[in-house]
C-alpha cells in the first residue's frame, strides 16, 4: 500500500511521454511506468485526458520586497503568504526569491532575515538567491563560500542601476571589479552568477538625454533600456565570466541581442544560460501606449516584435533555458502609479499564469514539444540552479511535485481566474490548456478549483549545483 497513484494521464518523463502511472509514497515518487493494477494506494487520481508534468519552478520572484521606483514612499510587494497561493493554483511548486546584501549588511544576516520571513508563510517550496549590490566591503565576497555550502549557490548582480540614482534608493549596481571577484569565488566553490545585464553608462545617459529632450513619457522606456544596452552588457559579462571560469545565468533576457550573445557563448562551450519572461515573449513596447499598458512593464523594458520572435525561437528550440516572471506582486494602483521613464513600477504579476501561458503559446500555438515545455518551465531551472533531481523531474526518488494540465480548457481569462492582488495582466488572454491539480511532495494542494494546501506546506530547499552545469553548457 502506497499513498497515491495517478493513472491514465500522459506523463512527461525524461524517457518520453507515455500513458504511465505514477506512484507516490512518503512525499516522493516511488514508481513511474506501465500501470500495475495490483498496486494499491490510499488514493487514486484519474488523470485521463490530462497531461502530467513536474511541478513548475519559478526561478525569479521578489516577494515582500521594497518597492524602489518611488523612493519617498516605503512600501513592499505582497508576501509569500499572499503570492504563493497563486503559484499553487498555477502549477508552480517551488520558487526562488532574493535576499539583498547591501554595504550595511552581510550575507549571513541577510539570509537569516529572509529565512525568518518565509518560515510558515509559503504554500510552496522555496529558496533564495543572494543579491550583491553597491560598494560592498571586499570581506563580503569571502562569505560566498559558506553560503554555497549552506545550500544557496546562486548570486545575483546588477551591471547597472535600473533607475537614476536617488539618495533614498538602495544601490543595486555592482562594479565589474567586484563582479570579477564574485565570479572567482563562485567558480572556486560551486556557485553560479545570476546577472541582470544592462550597460549602465548607456542607460543613465539615455535617462539624462530623454529628460533634456522632454521625452519623459513611459512609452519611451524601450528606448532608454534598449537592445544595444543588453548586447553590450551581455558581451562584457560573458568575457569576464570566461576569464574567471564562472558560469552565468542571465535573468530576464528581453532582446534578440541578448539571445544571440548567449547562443554564441554556448557555441564556444561556455556555461552560459538565458532566462526570459513570458511577459517579454507575449507583449511588446507598443503596450506602453495603451490604458493599463504599464501592467506589463519590468526592467529591462519590453522590446519589439523581432525580439519576441527571437525569444520564442530560443524557447521552442534552443538558446533560452528557462521561463520566469520577475514576480513583483502589487496592487493595480501601485503598479500604475508611475507613468514616466524614471518612475514606472517594475516587476510583473504573472507566476500564477506562467505554466498555462507557456503551454498555450508554446505547445499549442508554436509546436513546442511536451518535453521542451517541461524543460523551460521546470527541469532546466532545477538543473541550472541546483534543485535537480530532487525537483524538476518525474522519476523515482524525486519529490512528488506534480501538476495535471487539462488541454481541453479553452477560454478567455478573466479576473476571477486569478488569486493574487486586485488585477492580473493576463485578463483577456485566450488560453487552451490550464493547470487543474497541483501536488506538492505528495500532498494535493489545489484541486477542483479549491485551495487544499495550507500556509507552512512550503519548505526551504537546500540547493547544490551539478559541477557539469558549471563546466559546460547544458539545459
């Protein structure tokens, strides 16, 4: 007798897609294969007509995070107790958030503060990237080794300030001397650099120029945070990474230039990976001119249709490894508070929609294989960021994080389909296929449109990256 059997669905495994049964016991996958009717379970789920995939992994979330676009007002994004409800409904069973280290703190204290904030407050499993920002004392970089040993092997850096500097806004940019130092530590001790890459000089000059020219409307954001900026920063970062032997994971790749830089680096056998957002792939800078258009904005900006084509080419075939959201959940009023190039609220509210949108736009409309769908929504993030094979795969011994997608769902999304905040940027989007059941470590947390999980179901997961991921391009 085991705890749970899922029967009758099309199960997506590393070996292929088949009408397999999945047996679950004590929170882990016990069996995957041809259905054995002699095997008994406390519960059986009939997945006929459904597609069974690993739980989604959201590799880029900013929950309970200071909103910095309007520095005179001290406000925060929604916390894990609010946003992870949406993740559960949307088929995401693990998310990776950030703990920020600025010059007045250090890595151990920042991690401890973040851990305390999450304990008992998440419906899904979680971990943290360590974000390094500002003129950090050099001793901070010696702390990276211990963080990696504790299970936090990913370190985010910004190559630029996304907004003009302000005395009440914490610093984000890390200079390239410190980036080189951080990369050296990551390369020596089994870490990976997570990089927001834009050219700071170009972006800051564009802010100055557009102010002088009187072109401060937010519709110009894609001209301030432009394709050339991404190209310059990606190329420079890759060169420093190659010199230090560090692996690099570029977050929210938004332009063709970024995709091409990553593809070229991988052709040279460098361990370089690209993440994009489903917002970038589905919306262009034209949205900024529409009512509520800034709902879709994050930093870097939305780009143009040619950039969207490159992102989808990379997702469907190769070159872009993961999809994320830059999850930054706020109210609609806060999201739309700014309308200038230097005050539009960044981040997105999209973790709940990510799996369903990628299924519709990737699998249904662009011919993405089911295995590639699993790669870009779960497996690749698990492998690159150190969760694999505990997460991101349907295989014996892995956590029983499973999602049932109903491909027969054919509808236009409305506000009532979502469970976070007072709006969704995906209202009005037509989908074909949507997650209907979510299972976290063998426990059904969403079923029949109802939340069955509880706060505290989510646990902190220690991560360790396979050295092969750090030596050569994979995923």
